[in-house]
């Protein structure tokens, strides 16, 4: 038997209902916020992710589904959605057009990670990206949109917040962090030794307990922000306070992708185990320029749909439409034609086999139909159909011309 690859799941039946319910809910909310759908390819040039997510990140360094295609192009399956949207934004010359452009997307992402609960190799994200708004109010709006989507799905969360500074204050902070790392270099893990020269900020995200202990004494970025970044961060907190969005400041929140500056945030759930991040995002004002576009401020987020599916509180689904069945072989053709007509306006399921009434009622109940409609020998003779309203528990026989 051939099975799906490790960390790659099928989505069907009840899972599929949750999946589509989430996408529909999130889409409706994103549209209310003025965002428009964008679809970008699953396969992109590897260079796109090297230049955006960053060569020093685990995603690019260890987790890419990368290969040379038949035309000798170095390509990979997208590990995330932002880089492709920025590429499309620049390719369509929207950076040159100016103005504000807001997009949302959903689809598969691929990361060759070690699979475990909540961590897949093919997973789905719902994400949004906003271009052209150089205001921390847009950052707050992003956070409020995530909160709205989670609220609409009945999902509780904790919001973690940090500021990563900008090209003004970050380099100075990085230097002081490197000096700190050098002071305890002999005690830190191998990964941190490497990070010290490739991307020192990432040491703050290390999961090794010894490193974590040591870094409690490291200088904090939040105490080293320039006045613009500090003002923006204070404004962000004020907007969230005004709108009753609770948050925790996490000075070690650096995110696993290199393109962020200023606002960085993560929504976590305490109810899904160790892979607790359900959404993450932030501002990335330099990325459009890194990908050869005109400098454009930008901010966005993505939510991990598989992790959310476990948490969604589904609304009760009301009975809907018709179930039509035959109790006599002779009635099957008629039942097929009736169903075909009914489907023009209503959800209609059908059984091609003649069965007794009890079995039809069972099948109608399973299909969650509102009406169970059956034609037997008598109904055939009288050109009628027997109908049971499964909501109100009433029964009637109706002339076919009135059905
Ligand atoms: P990210 O934090 O890498 O950000 O991913 C966003 C979310 O995707 C995570 O919070 C998590 O819920 C889900 N996720 C990530 N990896 C996996 C996995 N292996 N299995 C299951 N779920 C996973 C980004 O991807 C950025 N592009 C977000 C963004 C958009 N920033 C600005 N705009």
C-alpha cells in the first residue's frame, strides 16, 4: 500500500468541514477589512526565499523542499506566503504605482521539519499582506484582524508582542548583543555559536535550557529602541489597550524569518501542546526593496490552519435540503429526475437503490437533510411523493406536480 509522505495529511469529511469553515470565516473578515484575494505559485525560484526569509534562518538553511527542475532552474516549494506575494507585488509594478494594496491568501506551505503534533511538512496558512501604509495603526489593525478571526471561531489565545527596531537602532543593539554573547561564548550551544556570526538576534529564540538561562542577562532590544521605534511601540500598545486586546511583551520574540523590523507578534494557544503558535506576523519595511522593488512599507501575518482546526468551535449545522429515495425499483428513474430538478435550487442527496422506508429515513438523517422524500408503489400509481419534515417531524403526501 502506498501511504502519504510523512508530515503530509489528507483533509476530508469532518476535518474538511472545519477547514472550509475557517477559510470562509477568515475570508469574510479579511474582506470586511478591505483585503483582496491573491494567489501565487507553490513553486518559486529558490533565490526568492534566500533573499527574503534569509539564508541564516532554519527555514532556508534546513527546511526547504529544494530541487533542480528539468530546465536546470533552482526552485523550491514555498515554505511561507509573504515572499511570493512581495515578488508578485514588485513584478506587477504595484510598488511603482504607489498607493495602498492589501491582499489575503490561503494555501499549502512546505517545510522539511521533524513532524510532530501540530508540526507538518505540508501545512496550510491563511495570511494577509498590506503594502504602502507607513503607520503603526496598520500594525494594530493586523493584530485586531487576527483577534477578530480567532474570536469568530471561538478560539482563545495569548498575544505576544515585541519590537525588533529598525535600521537606526537594530545595528547598535546587535553589536551590544554580540559583545554579550562573546562574554559567555564557551557555554552556549553549537547552533548559537553559528548564529553569533550569521544572525545574532536569533540566539534569543534558542530552546536550549542552558542558553535560555544565560540570555536572561542579555541586553534587551526593547530597552534599546530609537525614539521613532519607541514611539511607535508605545502607540501600538495604546491602540491595543483602547480596543481591549490583551498582550504580553516578550523581549525574546524574534520570529523565525529574517525580514521583520519594528512590530513582531505571535498568537499562541495553551490548548494544543508544544507547537503553540497559531499565528505570527509583523512589519517588514525593507523586504520590497530587498526584492528589487521601490522601498514600500509593509506589514502582515499568517495563521496555521491545521493548528487552528483543533480549536475551532463549529456552529451547529442546521438540517438542509432534500433526500429522495425509491421504495420500488420502478421508481428509481423518477427519483433521479426529481433530484436533478431539485438540485437547481436546493441541496439534494439521493439513493439509487430501492430500500424500505426505515433505511431511507436513516440515510436522510445521516445526510442531515431537512426533508426525506420517498416514492413507493402507491405513490407511483397516484403520481405523488411521501415527504417527512425531519425538523418538525410532520409527514404528508404531495402530488408530484406540486413537489
Ligand atoms: P510563521 O510564523 O513562520 O510566519 O508561520 C505562521 C504560522 O504558520 C505559525 O504561527 C503556525 O501556526 C503555522 N506553521 C508554521 N510552520 C508550521 C508547520 N510546520 N506545521 C503546521 N503549522 C505551521 C510566516 O510564515 C510569515 N510569512 C507570516 C507573515 C506574513 N509575516 C508577515 N506576513
